[in-house]
C-alpha cells in the first residue's frame, strides 16, 4: 500500500520552519506562527525577550514581528503558486499607538484580489513584482502598532 | 588626597551600558556604541547574528539599530541636560536601498540648534516634547538604509 503524504499547504508549520531557519534573530524574539492561509497570516511573540526596562515592548521588536508577518504572507503566496522568487522589504512606515505590556500579535489580512493579481502578473511578465501590505499589532484587544510595507519579489 | 572622579559625559560607555541593560534584544543584535557626543551618535552591529539565509542583514535588525541610534541621541541629550524624561519612538519610515552583506553602522548627525531648542522648550513648558531624527546605515561605503523617526519624550 502506497504511503499517503500529507498535502503541502504552505501554512503554519511551513512558515514557522522557514522563519526559524532563515532569520537568525527570530528565535531571540520568540516568534510563533499562529495561523497562515489564503485569508491572512498571524504571528505572535512574548513580551519578556522583547521588553525594555519599563516593561513594555521594544519598538524594534514590534517592527521585526510586523515585517516578518508581511514577509510570511509573500513567502507563502510565492510557494503556493510555485513562483521561485525571494521576497524582501523595500520600504515601510510604522506608527506606535500605545505601549505594549504583554504578548503581542501581528495580523495581516490578505490584500485585494486585484492587488494580488497585479503582483502575480508583474512577477510573471517582468520577473519582479511589488506589493503593499498592512499589518496591525494588537496587545489584548488594543491596537498597538500600525505597519505598512512595500515588499519586492524577484524570480531567482 | 581626594580621589578624582572622571567627569560623566554621557558618551559611549554610558549609552552602551544603558542599551545593554534596558533592551533585552540588543545583546542578540550585538550592538556596539562606536561614538556619542554633541555632534552625533554612531552604533554598529555585526552581520552574523542578524543575517538571513541569503547572507544579508534582516530588515528588522537594520530597523532596530536605526531606532536605537535615534533613542541613544535623545537619551544622551536628556541626561546631559538633567531632564528626567524617557524617550520612545512614535512613528518612523525606513527605506532599504541595497542589501547589507557585512557589518553595518548607523550614524545620526545632531539636528539643527533650532530643532533642539524647540524640543527643549516643549519639554520644559509642557513636560512633553517631540523631535524628528534621521539615521543613515552604511555597509562599508555604501548607503544601505535611510531611517526617519519621530521620538517623543515625557518628563517623569
């Protein structure tokens, strides 16, 4: 009887593994991939390794979680569509709204179909594409940080 | 004979100590304060703990170095002027210009006297002040990253 292999869905475990192996700093931040599918990506991190002496999260850690959430969405999209491309952050803006005093969660809702389609066509026609992604970080129910970033991908 | 104490100049050692004790993540990034005085602040970090699997620096690490360089300038200014205030990042924009393939250095040139004076007056009159700071990151001679951030300070 042939062994049944589970389908590769490029979800939570796939991204957790890529983040752990590809980004040296990620394990020190304690990044956990909560969920990842067609509709969005959620990453979280604990406060302790990211705190400053006032017991609130370091702005650099919040940024790192947000940028990896955007990266994870692009990495998942590229893998799921068999596009052999690498993604990098090109520019971004972040606003810090309230201090973060506990575990924090970054969530990205998938861009519109039109934006995704434009990104895919640029990649296929020119070998390069760019897409703007928005990531919100919540601590409990409070919106703590708003991030927007332009990610660029290039076919290898 | 009375022991001579060295003058506290809130320079390199002062900031190195504060960054090491106040930010859990800083030691994992390997941040070193190169110089800090009236004219500016320079921080650097090695590639290895901040690399991704392509051997270039993670955008989150570059952001963390830049934001700590801005923070260091404000922290030094507040300490040197005996202002009992804490500084936090409020919003920032970062642009990634070229991949970073080695040690990277973040440098901040002091803002204009008029900007500093405005910041000081806001702090003294209202107990709160904001100042916009620019930080460039170089790798060798190449300008790799440009960062602008608004830092807010509030009297304790």
